[in-house]
C-alpha cells in the first residue's frame, strides 16, 4: 500500500479545519497509509527548511504559488505513476510565510493550486480533498465529476 505523507508547518487552530482534514484522511486510508507530520514554526524559513527536509521521503511535492498547475486528473496520474514505480509521496505545505528556496529546489515537483493565496490551514483541507479525489479517479469511482 502506498504511503502518502503530509509534512506541514504549524498547527491547525480551528476545529472545523482539523475535522475536515481528519475526514479526508479517514477516506484516504482505504487507498494509502496516510501520515501527517506537523512541524513547529521556526524563527525563519531557513530554520523551518532544515526541519522539513529531515522529514521528507519518496517523491516530494512542495506546494508553491509559482509551481506547476494541474487538473485533478493530472494529480491522479502523477500519484498513479508514483505508485506504479513503488514510490511513496510526500506533500509539503509551508508556514504562512511560505517555503525556503532550498525546500522548493529539493522537491521533485512544485505544485500550485492557484495564483490566489489561501490560508495555509485551509490549504491542508484542499490538499487532502484533492489527494482523496485523485485516488477516487484512479479507482474509477463516481466521486469525481
């Protein structure tokens, strides 16, 4: 079973965001082993970067506004390629200040969900839902419309 890891900086304060992430993680658990690593916010991006890089493994996808945009089907295809190659996947969400350049450079892919800026706590919900959607697409389920 493929492992999907979310390496995220900071904690989710609002219970409704936490509950939404937990719901998608629960749904994902039928397809993959899911792990969320919450890292402490550092004094600067470089301090956070060292902690992030110590915790990533497999195919690494860093969320960055300047990253590649793709469709839900495109993300599903990427996750399937990784699974077929026997690779686990780590998604990185930085703090509200973003990610250090060395984290972006170390990633196998930089992914952008939009040119707009989202609260990083909400981005966890959006990412978890899109990863779940990708697995549902790959399973041929009717969830994706």
